[in-house]
C-alpha cells in the first residue's frame, strides 16, 4: 500500500474514534443539562438521542467529504502534515457543533424560564403618582373648580 492509503486509514480511524468518543461524552454529560432545559426526563432523553444522531451524521459526513486529497503524497512528513490538517478540521467541526448546540439550548432554556417567571425580571425602581378619578369638567364650570390643581377655598 502506498503512503496515501495509510494516511486515509489513519485519518478515518482517528476521526471516527474522536467522533464516537465526543458523542458519547456529550450524550452522557449533556443529559443532565437537557433535563434542566426541558424539565422533563423523557423529553430530554429523546432530544439527547436526536442530537447524538445528528452529531454523527454531520460529523461523519464531513469526515468522508474532507477525506479526498487530489495531490500526490511524496513523503511521510507530507502525509503527517496533511493528516494533522484534516484531523484539526474535524476537531474544529466537532467544537463548532458542540458550541452551537449549547448556545441554542441555552437560549431555549432562558426563554422558557422567562415564560415561567411569576415576578418581573427586575424589581420596580419607583412608583407612579396616584391620579384621582375626577369627572372631566370644563374650567369655570359650576360643577367643579376653575383650576383643578388649585387648592379649594
């Protein structure tokens, strides 16, 4: 086998291994977070499974698309450089997917907590002055004072 085939095999082994490890770790540790987000263990477990499947599909799809290398590989050092580039991109994709999920779920959690809140988000800073309910009477009318703000005589 030539060096390019070995590079592909190492790339696939490392990328698939990283994907499986990260997915399992995120699923195990993310379950607690999802239960807090959704306040329902069954729903959290279902969402966790869907996220893991989506994670596998996106990342393994990227791994297979990024595997292609059209230029010839002439040396082991060149293969290692290309391999490190490809694995680095896989790690960046894994990290981006993770942070996107955490961001989206955090936003959902905040909006759900805002909807469930019984108190206003901030305490009141003052009070509005009380307005007395007086019937509207034109100034100078015999039924009311000429100047409603003036004290009665």
